[in-house]
C-alpha cells in the first residue's frame, strides 16, 4: 500500500496537472459555482462522462472491448495448439 506522503504527492501533482490543462473547464467560473469542489471530483474521478463515445462498449453496444477480443483470439490459438487443429479464419 502506498504511504500517505506518496498519496499526497500524487494528489497535489494531479491537482496541478488538471488546473494547468483547464480540465473539464475548471477555470471557467461561469459554469462552476465551486471550482475547488469540481477540482477534487476531477482528481478522484477523471472520466468526464459515460456517454456512447466515452463509455464502455460492453455497456452501450453489448460488444466486447479490444482487450477482450485479443484475449479471445489468444485463447483460441492456444486451444488449437493443444488439440492440433488449425483455427478457421473469420469471414
């Protein structure tokens, strides 16, 4: 587990980074009533939303993620090597 000093270091490092890049419009006071509160939210949960473009494809499209597809291919190849059969290419 990380030490308290290391967690504080990363917290303040992310705080500086989010402020310097104007992450989620933190510096724009027209839309945020309490920018310090929003900054804390941005540090702990950096993802802005879970819309179709940002969210997980499994949730929105009932499709596998890229990592899951790669894992499935690797599994099929390993199984084919064990049994001695050639896997069929996807058409």
